[in-house]
C-alpha cells in the first residue's frame, strides 16, 4: 500500500534518491542565515522536499498532515532532518519544540505533522534548534523580562503570517495598549490595514501600482515587522497579483509585470514555469530564460533548468553570468562548476558561451539525459557543446578532432577528467 507521500508523488517529479551531504550542509547554512535558527520545515523547503504551495495548503487546512505532501520518500526526508539536527547540536544550538497553527479560516487550529503512529518523525519536524539567549556580558537573559509587550508582538506577528485580519486587529490593539510607544506599531498597523484589504479582487488596471506597492512599501514593511517570516504574509499578495496578470503579454520593457515574476515571488514554481512557457518567444528573452532556469530547478526539473541555462549562456552570456554569480539556481554542484570554470587559467579566459560544453565534461551523464535538440545552432558555444556531447557518447579520433577544432583546451580538459 502506498503512503500518502508516495500517492502525492504520482503527479509530481521525484527528487534524487539521495541528497549529497554538501547540499544538505549548504541548505542548512542558508536556513541558519535566513532564520537565525535551524527550522526543519524550512530545510525541507530549501532542499525541494516540500513545495511552498503544498506547505501553504497544509497551513490552510487543505492537507491533513505535512507528511502527506512531502516530495519523495518521507522516511528519507526524516533521515535528512536527523542528520541536520546532529549538525545543529554540534553548532551549540538548543532544541525547542514548536507548535504550528493554521492560517486563514483555520487560524489558531493546531496542525498535525505526521500520520498517526509516527511520533518520532513528528518530533523531528516540530523541533527547532535555536541559539542560546545571552546578553552582551554573556549571561542568560531573563525570558520573562517585559513579557507583556513581547507576547503581544508575537501574537501580532503570528496573526499577520496566518493571514488572519481579525486576529491581527485584536493583537495590534493589545500591543498598542501594552506598549503605546513601540517602534513597530506604525509598520504593524500598515500591514494590518493591507491584510484587511487582501480579500478584495485586484483589477487588471491596478497591477502596475500593486507591483510598486508590493516591492517598495509592503516588502520592506513586512521585513521590518516579521523578519524572515515576511514570506508567509507576502505570498498571498504576490499570488493575487499573479492571478491578475494571468494572460497579460510579456513586455521586455517591464519584465516584472508578468505572471511568471509574481508566481516566482509566491513562490509557486510550477505556475511560474507554465507562465514563462506560455510566452511564444520566451527563448529570445533573457529575463524569461533566467526566470525559467530558476523555476524549473525549484520545481524539481533539473535537466530542464540546465537546458534553459545553456540557452542563456549561448545567447545571453551577461544574463547567464549574473544568474550564476548570484547562485540563484539552488544547485551546489552547478555553482561549484561555475566557480571552477571561472578559475580556468587561460589567456584570454574562456567565454561564458563555452560553460555548457565544459559542464558536460564534469557531469558526463548529462550528455545522455539532456534533450537532443539542444545546441543545434551555429553559435560557437553550441558547436563546442555538440562536439563534446559526441565525444562523450563515443570516444574516437574523429570526435577528439572535432572537440579540438571547436576549442583545443576542451580536449585537454577531457583528457584530464577522463584519462
């Protein structure tokens, strides 16, 4: 009998059977940097073991347990979390059991992590690892100090993240009564007002002003009040904007005013992919290709992401460099390969259009799994890619000559990597 997680996978892409240790370590570092603590659910999101849209569905009551929407084998996901917990303890972080509550119509309702009979996994998912609370002189802080305003602010933050306008209004009034001069009151009041207006539909003519409001008012305000939890409030606003932009043609002069951008910010990666692919000439638009590479990888389509990145490297190298330098694609091996490519000691340095060909040498299995219609143009990078692909498929004198003719150093790299 299939588990709920396995049934859920029948309509989704399965992740790799095993995540490399360095991917887990890098993802854990990212979670610690972003949230100031190790949060198992956030690690699952970062590793692609949990889609944010499914996480939202669980928080909103559409799914009975978090386990039911995990991507891949739930037991393996828990094994990854146990490994991460060991690292967190080694860093001196302290375990702290958390309770998760529902959002929206089920705000305040306690949520279940796992199906009945899997209490050990429930504990793994519910346990955060936090830094010890210490003062400047190293002594432990009194956690009850000024607890009234602190608790009121925590309740307000929880209500905002839960997208609960009534709860936010009550918590805001409570905070104002306990700490009328609190520095976050004006910003929190602005968020509470905007949350109350969220239920109203967004008219198509208001999308441009809404985008400006989101990026320049709501985003910084939410980050000020909610910190790393701002995403959970902002996602609802980004989705409303994305839905209003559905069907609006892509304008290269205003690349952010497109549904693919708003869905990426939700983040709803599968809808972002669909929105990009719906644009007939999307391979000719560097902004869309870059967006597609990130969204496909986040959605679990690694080969599709690499194919989009190849097109970007061949035809829009500057955009490809920006994407790879910023490590926007969550792929440790790819980013490490890019760093090594940039460090190749040649004068002049190899052009970015040659990175896909060189990347094939570092991961030869891609020669057989990438779509066969990639790299068929006359671009120098595409010619080198084709030559390397043929060499990896069949090592012969003619194939080696073709690689040497395309780029002599690529043949030298091949001989070093595949002696």
